[in-house]
């Protein structure tokens, strides 16, 4: 069973999902500490603010295949098991009220792949189309 953050992502993940530049930026950030210990708690940029969630640019996007890469982040530092009814209800409302017009996919990494396992967040992406 998964018990903590990954030390380093598998090589395929670096090559498959992120451009070399973004992968290097991400790997360098993994070795620096933050004041709170959680990058999502300290994230400053907000695209849209909700009562319990905020939409933010992904600082380390999966930019090899996705044109647009944002994250929907819980304002409260908690994992999915700690979400309360109000947070869950608002998430469902956000998900079903217009996101499908702007994004192609909403996904969450499973525990084995989460680099920030104790702060629930969802990736919202638009697939890069050829030409």
C-alpha cells in the first residue's frame, strides 16, 4: 500500500507526459522545500475562485500532449477521504457546469503516481491537436 510521496517519477513519465524543459523544472522543484510543505497550499495564481475550490494553472503541466493544463485544487489541505459534503457538492457542481466546454479531460492521478498525495486536486486539460 502507498504510504508517502514518490521520491522520483519513473523515466517513462518524464518522457511521455512533459516536455524536457518542464520535466527539468518539475524535478528541480521536487528538491526544494516550501514553507508549508505543500506546493498547492502556497500556490498564488488563481484563474477562478470558488467557495471551497480554486482553478489554477499547473506550474508543471503535462505539456507534451496537452495544450492547456490547469488544476482544480481544494482550498483546504486534505486528501479525498477528508472532503466534507459541501466540498464534494461544490466539486460536482463545478465539474458539471461548463468545464466540458473548456476542457477535454478531468483526471486525478492514483496514489502510486501522486506527487502531492495529501492535497486533493484534479487535472483539467485540453488535448493538443495537430496542425
